[in-house]
C-alpha cells in the first residue's frame, strides 16, 4: 500500500466530514424546528418555503445593515411570520395542515425568488468561520474543521430543547396538546395558541437554517439555493423519532450522505453519483417501512399528528 | 379532511371563485406595493393567459399535463389517500415511455405510439401503487412516502440519463436515448397544441363518470369517508385503495409519456418542471372534483403562460406566477372553513326543520 493511497483515502474521509459538517447545519435547524411543531400535534410541510424566505430576507438584512448576525435574526423573524401564517390557517375549521404546508411551500419559494431578484448580484457580508482545527498542522484537517457558529448553536440547542420539553411547564403543555387535544382542552389550554407558538418557533428555526445557506454556505443568494432541505424536514424528524438530540445525528447523517457523492466525484469516482444522492431518501423509506405498522402509530410520534391517523 | 368526501356543487363553486378573487386582490395589493398599477397587471395577466391565439395555445399546452397530474391527487383522495407523488410518477412515466419507444424501434407508429403511452401510464401506476401498498400492508404514511418517492424518481432519472441510457450525442445536457421520431405525436388539427390536451380532458371526463356513476366510484367514496364502514360492508379495501392509487399514478405517468412523445422526444431533467406540484394545487382548487380539474388546470396553466408577458411588460420576476398560484392555494384552503357558514348557499331542506 503506497503512502499516496493512504492520503487519498484520508482526504476523501476528511472531505466528507468537512462537507457533512457544513451541509448538515440547515438540516439541523429545520429538523429541530419541525420537531417542536410536530410535538404540538401539527405538521408543517411548508418549511422549504420558509427556508427560502429566511435565506432571502437574511441576505437582504445582512446587505442592508452590514451585519450577518442581524441577517440571521431577520431570517428567523421572517420564518416565524410564515409559521404564524401556517398556524393561523390551520386553526380554521376543516383546513388540512399538510395541504397548507404544500401551499406555503409553493408560495414561500415563489415569494422569496420574486423579492430576491435584486439580491442576485450584490455581495452581502458572510458569517465568520470558527477554526476548530487550530491545533493541527494538516491543511486538509483544518479545512474540514472550519465550521460556523450556527452549527454549534444548533448542537447546543438540541439538548436545551429536550430539557425544555421534558422539564418545564410549557414543555409539558406542548406535549399534552400534541398527544391528546381532548386532555389539553379539559385542562383549559388554548390548543391553537400552543400550536401557533410551536409553529412560529419552528418557522424561526427554519428561517435561520435558510440564513445559513445564503450567508455562509454556499454563501450567496440564488434561485436554486435550497436543494430540498426544507422538504426533508418532515423526513428527518421521523428519522430522529421526534427527539431533538437525535435530530443532530440525523442531520449529520443526511449531511454526510449528501456529501458522499461530491466527495467521491472529487477523487475521480463518478459512477453512480446520483444514486449516492438518493441514499438519504432510500434510508428514510427503509426506516419507515421497518418501523411502521398497521396496528400502532410510529414509536415516539405525537398522537395528534395527522400522519398517524 | 382532504375534501373529497362530498362534492357540494354550488357552495364549492362560490367559495372557490371567491377564494380566487381574494387571492387576485391580495396579489394586486402586493404589486401595488412594488410600485406597479394592479389593474394594468390584471389586464396583462388576462392577455398573457387568454388574450390571443398564441397565449391560449400556450395556456392549453401547459394545462394538459397539469390535468393529468391533478388526477394523481384526485382519484386516490376519493379513497382517502393524500398522494403528493405526481412529480415522481410523471418522471417514471417519461422513463417508461422512452424505454418502450427505443424497444419498439422499427414497429409501425400506429401500434408503437399507443404502446409507448401505455408503458408510461403503467410505469406511473406501479410507482404510485407501491406507496399505497405500503400504506395498506405496513401502515406507512402515503404522503411522506410519496414525497420521498419524488426524490428517488428524480435521482433515478438523473442516474439513467447521465450513464446507462445516455445519448452521448447530446453534449450540453444529459439526455436519454431519443425515441424514434416517427413515434412522436403531432398537434391537434387547427391548433398548435399537442394531443396531450385531448388525453387530459378525456381522462378528467372518464374519472368524473367513473367516480360519480359506477359502483367502483361509490365503493371508493365509502372507503374514503369511513374505513370501518367500508370494512363492515365487506368491501375489498386493499384492492380498492391500490386500484385508486394505480389509476392516479397512471394519469401522472401518462403526463410524463406525453411530455416525451409530444414535446421533448427523450427523457431529461426537463421533465421535472413542477407539473406534479402544480397538480396538487389544481386538485385542491378543484376540490377533488375531476370536472373542475379541467377548469382549475386552465386557470393555473393560464397564470403560468402569462408569466413571460408580465416579465416583458413590467420587468416582474418570472416567479410572479408562482406567487399568485401560492396565494390562490392558500385562499382556497382557507375558504374550506366557510363551508356551511354562508346562509344564502344552504339548501332549503336544511333550513326547514
């Protein structure tokens, strides 16, 4: 075995790790947001539109103020507004949450592209890197470990969210509303109010995920910025079993899977490029088939969720 | 909840037209904020969709595949399934028709073309029957699985056209082998609109009659309305659900086949232009009624057709049509909550108690 071969293998692995870390951040934010929304018993299939709106508005705010972090905030607020729109429509009688999600997906994507047209050329300030590989002298390792603060915030958010869901009054209320609307009603909780809050926070997270796309990686506003990260949110949450900690692993896995094809292509393995790209979807499908049953709902799924009925 | 259980004729029509008007109003307010005259925009919207012979032909050409992908939502919805896999079924239909077209090279066109269309429909039918079977026998949610199936179909398309069935004579964009040009279908006499429009309208009419007038359609609506009731009545629940899904998939697969034999002549990523998602929009605007699908598809096709003219006249981004379509979708869904609330629409018998 030659030394050159070893370096080849390692650089492929490092490239996968590096781009998995980069690619997984938007996955992480949309899945955390969707977990919170679904815990309240509602499903938001429109996070793709929210993500695009977040990316566009984040870029616009960063461009206008010169501060990428204000851009992230702006993206979150826009996302929360979209969450409230979803919640508002779904609180009406006889309105299907999945259908509203698809409508918001179409509307949000179109609206973002429409409003973002003047943003295609100007260059907004980028979010800064954090050099986690400072201790190493290997350039490829340092490049792989160059991450963004949002990834770290997301990873810290996951245990915080789990703690809030399980140890606070509000978390209990949210889970009650998601598991039994009747019990929540009997306790005098406002079901629509709790769900609106959860959907708005979920939208905020998705918006931040979008800001990562436009302000860090790839780091520009384009019409085809998202490759369906928002649509994958629902899938990621099923994969993570409605557990925020698992969202981190799910996001890294999906990020790694979508980095596999490009990394192999970089070292000259180009066959089956697109099949590797389909790996996350096939993986989720297999998982769904293995764990679903006609007798009981998915393990961990909130009972009020419409996909269980 | 999907809205398929009952077709409440006049009430549904009034609510839908009202919702479309509200959406147009919201869009007008939005364009006014961007500094344009909303009435001028409405006028150009109309001209671009239905104002000239050319724009009408564009509208009809765009509406044809959307009618078929909408049926991929409407027919399974009747059986209580919310299928959003029309995009993937269309892709599979396109791939199936290319393979059939290449295999039939040398056969007479009068035999080959129907077989190609049939192959596309069959590929779509199988593709959508799989999620329905997973739902029936494994309890896998069909909405989520068809969403995944869309991605898998597009990956499969990209894989096949960039290698196994690639036509290396097309250097710019990965494209599949072309089907023999003799198998291509032409345009309807007197119109520069391909025959796909006739297939689309015919499919909607047939779907309407089958769902409305046959025992099969009645059985589906029982299943969609109440699973327990269907089981108690001894209906073959699994067979009904699978058939409904397969028929819907066949419609979307036919749309893909038509795109190949009437427009592109081969399969490529050009098949993935959002007809599947537009079909979902149309199905909900039509409130899952196959006859209303024709009208709703003309509306959505018209909005898409006028995008170019809006762009040229006002410099609006081409996403303007998507924004308007999204507004219409949201308004129509919101209007569902008004069922039974508008007094003048309630039937007499409801008032006499």
